[in-house]
C-alpha cells in the first residue's frame, strides 16, 4: 500500500480521493490538508484514521506519507512540489506544474539536483483511450506525415478561480501538452486570434483561436470556448499527407427518434476523462509502489507547457506572433 498525502481537497482533490479510495488498487490516503480548514475537516469525515494537517509542508514531512498528490490552486503548486523533492518523496502534481516559467525552472533545477525523477504532472489526456488511439494512428504512418491539427476545447462554464488569462493558462495548456506529446515535437511559436465575444463570458475574452507551430513545421489551431453552455466537448483531427485521424464521439448510445439523432454530451472533465484519470493515477501508484521513477508527464513537460502557455498569453496581449525557445533539456529528461 502506498500511503498518500493529499494537498487541496477541492473539486479534483475530492475526485482523486474518491478514485484512490474506491476505484484504484494499492493506495491508502493517510493525510490531507486544505487552506480551507472547514473543507478539509468535512472531507476527513469520510477518511477514518487520516491526519488533517495545518499546512502542506507539515503533510509532506509526515512519516506516514510515502508520496504526495497536489490538487491545490496552480500558484501554490511550486512550494509543495519543492517540499516533496526536498523530502525525497514522489509527487503527483495536478496541472499546471507551476504558473510561471521561473517557478517551473526552479522545480526542474531541484529535481536535477536530486539526481532522480520524483515529479509527475497531471496531463491526463496522454492516458485517454481515444487520444492514445489517435496517436497510434498517426504514429502508424497510415495517414502519412501529420501536417496540421484542428482542436476544439469547449467548456459549459468556468470555475470560480478563473481569471482573464486562465483560458490559456488553465484550459489551453491541455492542448499544449497534448500537441507536444502527439507530434513528438516542441512548439516553437504561438499566435492568438480574437473574435467577437460570447455574451455568456462577461468580461472574459471568450472564445479564442490559438495557433501553434511546431519545430517540424506543423500548424495546430485550437478553438477555446469556455462558456458555451451545452456541455464539455473536446475535439481533435490530425490532417496528414494521405488522410486524417479524428477523435470519435464518446457517446455509448445514440438515439434516433422524431426525425432527430441524439447522443449525450459530457457535462465536464470529470465525466469525459474519468477513465483517463483512473489509468493515469493507477500507473503512477504502481511506479511508486515498485520504487520506480514516474513514467508520465515529467517536470520537463510541465516546464515546456508553461513556457508555451506564457508565450500564448503574450500573443493574446500583443496580438503578435510570439516565438518560443526552451532552455537546454537536462540529461535527466532525455531518453
Ligand atoms: N487535469 C485536469 O483535467 C484538471 C481538472 C480540474 C482541475 N485541475 C487542476 O487542479 C487544481 C485544483 O483545481 P480544482 O478545480 O480542484 O479547484 P478547487 O478550487 O475546486 O479546489 C482547490 C482546493 O485547493 C485549496 N487550496 C488553495 N490553496 C491552497 C494551499 N495553499 N494549500 C492547500 N490547499 C489549498 C482550496 O481551498 C480548494 O479547496 C488546479 O491546478 C487545476 O488546474 C486539473
């Protein structure tokens, strides 16, 4: 049993808690903390025997915690990930790894100094069956070399912590990581086009069209619509030299009646990516239990996504095409 300490018991913290205690094998949650003590207390009622810590640092230091899961707000991730690295404990950190390039660099530097990988970042699309099949289709060569990709990221609405640029830093980061993984190339430039606004978004510039270029010259467009009400809809189609490969619809049942074809749309990410989160956390738990380094998205991936995210924010602010350069990749993250 891997003894887990959970930092942040909000929406995804509670969802991961449910899966670690009720769905997955090999985990026991021995400690939790949340800056909102009331929330932590309420969540602890369902966890007999777990310690409620006053701070994330106390939780990391708890000898009854083997590994840490960070589900607090993005700007607080760095301090807890650094604390876990300093304690030599593996840490699964929800995306984003951190909210600035500098913070991500500090995490990469700390891990390199520790001399081993301890960090995995929660970019769960890499574990989604549909995305894995899409990548396999592209990698097989069946559609020829991939040249372009059309993506859509549509949310029914946005969470309370959402700010003006969260549409890039919180939402588009999933496509940023997915594109790096699917194309196997770094992203080298970003542009943002701004259409007229959705009245549902208030002051938010919503929707946006993000354009990404890869090192090999592929072009990716991402439609970001985060107050589109009808549901959570994630789309992707890769355009190759000889054909295309596209994510299918996720519906298990399609109803035809009264002159219409109808299938349900997921309400949010919990529903759409439920299995992906299960696979992601189970694989992470298995590597922790086996004493192996994490095999999923690394601190380097978290850093690269943050740099592209920063560049995309700059592109949104300026209306310009922004070029992206990463630092040299440390040997820890090659191969
Ligand atoms: N992988 C995904 O698809 C996915 C989905 C949702 C959220 N997330 C990420 O998970 C994180 C949390 O998102 P959420 O939707 O659960 O937010 P949330 O607001 O529902 O929950 C966050 C919790 O963290 C607590 N918190 C804030 N600062 C803290 C601190 N310093 N120490 C301890 N606890 C603290 C808050 O009180 C809150 O209970 C964000 O980084 C978000 O981007 C990832």
